[in-house]
C-alpha cells in the first residue's frame, strides 16, 4: 500500500529526497487484522494537525520510535473485519483517531475505537472532525461547562482547534469573541456569525474587546480558550471575569505562558490543562459520548468542517508546506 513515513526527525517541508525526513512508500505492507475484534479501514481522508508536524520535528510530548507513519484522525470505509466483530460490517463508513498511522491507504483499529459516520455527513469532513472538534468539545462542554449567555474568548480562532471552538461556542449559545491575524481570516470568521472578531495584526486585543463588551453591556470574559500562549495569553487575562475558566490547549506561538497564581486566587479562576488524546486512556466513555454528539451536530449542520485544501499522499511535502508554512 501507499504510506507516508517519517524515517528521521527533521523538517517535513523540505522537498522529498534521499535525505528528507519524510518519504512516500508505495510498497508498505497492508496492516493485518491483529485480533478477532480488529477492523481494517480503507482510509478516505485524514487531516494534518499541528501535532503531526510537531511529532516529525521531534517536539511533541509523545516520541514514537523511527520509522513511523504519522497521522491521527481519519475516516474511511470498512474493508475487512475480525471474526468477532459485531457492530460493523464491510462497507460501513467510519471515522476514528489513532496515535499514529493514518497517513496510509489502510489502517487497523479495534471495533470499539471506530464511530459510524451518520448519513448526511460528508466522509471527507468526518476525517477532520475528531482532533480539532473533539478537543474543543471536551474543553468547552465538559471542562468549562460553557453555557448560554456566557462570554467565550477564543485565541488562534482561524486555526484548526480555534475554528472548532468558535463554532461549538455558538452551538452552546455563548457570546463568542474570536482573535485572528489578518483581514482575510477576520472576514472569514465574521462570515460564520461570530459576535466579535479582533484582528491583532492591527492592534492589541484589550481595547477592541473592552469596547465590544461595553457596547453589549457585558462585564468580561467567562471562558478563555487558549491554543496560542505567549503574550496573547497575558493580554487576555486582563479581560477575565471573577470565576472565569481558562482552557490551556496549546502553544502555537512557541511560548508557554505564565498564569500568576496570586491573581487566579483573588479572581477565583479555574485553570484547566487539557490533553484530549489522553481521554482515550483515562475517560474513554466521555470521549465516545463527545464524538457521538459532534457527529450528530455535523449531520444536523450545526457545525461545519472547513477544508481549505486537499492533497494526495504523494504530495506529502506540499501538504506540510501549504498548511504549516502557508499560515
Ligand atoms: N491539548 C490538546 O489536546 C490539543 C489538541 C489539538 C491541538 N492542540 C494544540 O493547539 C495548538 C493549535 O493547534 P492547531 O491544530 O489549531 O494549529 P493551527 O491550525 O496551526 O492554528 C494555530 C493558530 O494559532 C495562531 N497563532 C500562532 N502563533 C501566534 C501568535 N504568536 N500570535 C497569535 N496567534 C498565533 C495562528 O494564527 P494565524 O492563523 O494568523 O497564523 C493559527 O490560527 C497547537 O499547539 C496544538 O499542539 C492541543
């Protein structure tokens, strides 16, 4: 089968050659069913998440032995089933999330890890649902308990997880403030019906958000969703209400922020560190319910996946260049 492999740690955006960290194999062995409840899926689509890139450059928290096939969330069609598989059959449309291995033509998973993609859901869209929307759903709904009427501030709102957070915020009935860089991204976010969008390439976040809150007779921000970190976090803390929830999602700016414990104490803030992938081990039931709810929202059109570009596996370096460097 065709698969994209990482053979050494390095920059996946450099053109393919004998020396590049990633390469395309056209004769990689098709994975075998490794248990009676295993299912082999012919991958239809898989998404490129920031973590996939971090893994290849060696900066992710989990460091797999080399060589490895990167890739986490995916969708596809069931192609073979073990003899004790009871809930799935050949031809079913499914989606899932793996620690590794979805940048390939086939992947094997246990049937309990696979979700049926409901009628009405685009299979390509379902391949980009789990990591981004799953993270934001667990963070906003289960951890912060975001409710109607609350104010949600989303940093990095034009990125993968940010874009999912603003949509989930609207489904929950929150007033959503999005932060992005550049007119095009701001325009796009406005087209989604976000209540207020701040373009930080034009100035700082504080003045713009304060003005919006005043106009809406709102006091401050109840939930901060932060996949960016750095100075942006520091500025955002000045906007938080008493009792606010802070969701620490990631550090796309490259800087891990400091949240002063003395201010957290005085303002009764709750700071949540969230690593979505670890729910698979620690709270698999919650993760399952969360994904099922997201699939039903996708089928009803309450959320939508914004696919900016699609690539074939053989376009590996263009894919990394277009998404990671193209931002
Ligand atoms: N905790 C978890 O379980 C979990 C799950 C998924 C992702 N994450 C983490 O979340 C982060 C974002 O992931 P992603 O997939 O959404 O990445 P992404 O699609 O690349 O989005 C990152 C966003 O951050 C913005 N950004 C980067 N540097 C910035 C800066 N200095 N100032 C302001 N904005 C900045 C980018 O803005 P522009 O669009 O203007 O470039 C972009 O919109 C990563 O650190 C990732 O590892 C964590």
